[in-house]
């Protein structure tokens, strides 16, 4: 009997405050999707940071080659063109 009255009270509260239930559910869903989008953006930023770090490392290596008089510093991974 207690379970029946508990269910009855729960149903009455759900009917009376349906707009709060829907609103809170919407806020939870919006927070979830917002967090997912923020995580995705953070992953993209990290991937771009790694890509730029690779470019900087190659540029530093090529600069060192130029300072040492090596043609690889001028043309990178490609051979020197014939003259």
C-alpha cells in the first residue's frame, strides 16, 4: 500500500511540475553536448599544436644544416636540383 501511495505521489508531482522536469533535462542535455564540443575542440587544438611543433622541429633542423653548409638545409628532404 505504501508503494502505491508513493507511486501516486510521484505521478502527481511529475504532472504538476512537468515544466521543471523538462527544463532541467534540457539543461543537463545542453551541458553534456557543450562539454562534448569543448573536448572535441581541445583535441583539435592539441592536434594543431603537434603539427606546428613538427614544422618548427624540421625548420630548426634545416636551419642547422644551412649553418653547417649542407644543401639539405636549402632544399629540405628533396635533392639539390642540377645546375
